[in-house]
């Protein structure tokens, strides 16, 4: 109800609140609406973060966690890839295909796999080296004790006054003692040389030599050596003259070691062929071939390893196990290359 007062020029309104209208003013209604909208927005944001986090954990986090676990295994010396509960690879399906979340990191997983294989191979190689080293030490001890026993025995005989030895007998005893001492000295020199080569502490005194003629002379010397009396040794060359700058002493050692190895580990009657040819720009190549029974894969893989005592035959396993290792190290010291090709049963 309303009334206008003409004297005061004012309008008077009288009324009561409608029972359906909510309490409060229009401002309060707007505030409530904003609070509701902000609450809904906050809930939507929280739900989005949860969904995004779950997707990230599935898409990125799980592969990364698998990588971290794999690296922890490698650090502990376990070189196998971690597997799931059912024994399958975590990143592969039952059909062997990469899961979508893991496929993104395929290159990284392949790199980890190669790293695992390399570490496993290195560990096995280290074990093999340790085993062959122990076997070599045992063999070397035996090789030293045998000539020492002979030297001790002959020295005791010469020292005895119970019998007057003739001059020829004394000369024979002395020759045997000298041969045994030379053998022991060779063992010690081989051991010293290989460690000096390994630590690059061997001075190389290079001079220019006639390589073809030098190799021919070394081959002739081996032909006349008693150890090669049951072998056929031939020398061939496609070049008449070729000079090379090498250390004469150690170059000779290379040729002798390779020839001695070919003679020692092949049966009587084997043909050993030494070929010299030009190679590259001013270089030369030496091939030592034989028609023996060949080498098995184990011997082939370890031929240039220190301490390894293998061979073409099972009958002869004597020696220091350093000859071919020294030959390789000396070739490398001359900035050359050395390789071996063989197959068991193939002549």
C-alpha cells in the first residue's frame, strides 16, 4: 500500500515480506552463486589433476620406474631385466609387442638391454681371465720347478766327492744345467716383457731394415732348428725387396713367436708356409699358414690372450702361454695389425 504526502512531497510505501521469497538481499544471492561456481570449478580442477596424474603415471611414470629398477639391478650386479609377477617383460604384451606407454622409450630400453649384455659378457670374460691366470700360475710354477729340480740334482752330483767324474760327464752336466737355466731365464723374460708391453714401458729402437730378406733368414733359421725337424717350412714372396722401419730385435721376436706357435701346435709332417707381400702404401704383409687340423672356437677366441695355453692338438699344452700375446702386443707397438683365421678340421 502506498500514499503520497503533498505537503512533504514524499511517498510512503507499506508492505509485508512474501512468504515464498528467500531471506537476504540480492547481494547475498550473488555471493552464494559465486561460491557455488568456485566450488564446482575447484572440484573440476581437482578431478582433472587426478586424471592427468593417473595418465602420466601410466604413460610416463611406469616406464621411468622400470628403468630406475633396472639400473638398480645393474648396480647390484644383476644383469637381467626385471620382470613382472608372471615372469614376462614389463614393457611387452603377451604377443611380444611393445606396450604403448613403453614404446615411446624403446630406444632407451634397447640401450639398457645392450648395456646389460655388455656387462654380463665383461663379467664372464673377467672370470675366464682369472681362471686362466690361476691355471697359468700353476703351470708356470711347474715349468720352473722342473728345471730347478734338474739343476739341483746335477749340482748335488757334482758336489759329491764319492765319485770322480770324467771331463766329458762334467761337461754334459754343465750343458744340461745351462739349458735348464736358459729355459728359466726365457720364462722370466717373457713375463717381464708382456707386462712392460701392457704398461707401454718398452722403448722401441726403430731402424730401417730389409724386411723381406730379414723374414727369409728367420725362416731359414727355424728350418734348421731341431724343434722344426719334423715339419716342412717354406718361404714365398711376391716382392724382391722391401724396406721397413722396425725394432730389429722385437720384429724378429714377432716372426719367431708366430712360427714357433705354428710348429709347436701342429703334428709332424705339417706344412708351414711363410708368405711376404706388399700391402697398402709402402707397407708389407706377412702370412703364416699351415695345413694342420685347425683351431677350435675357444682357442681361436683366446689365442692372443695372456696366460692361455691352447693349441691345435691336445697333446702339447706346455709353454708360458705368453708367446702369441707378446707377438700381438709387439705388432701393435709397431703400429701394425694382426689377425687369425682358422677352423677346426679345415686344412
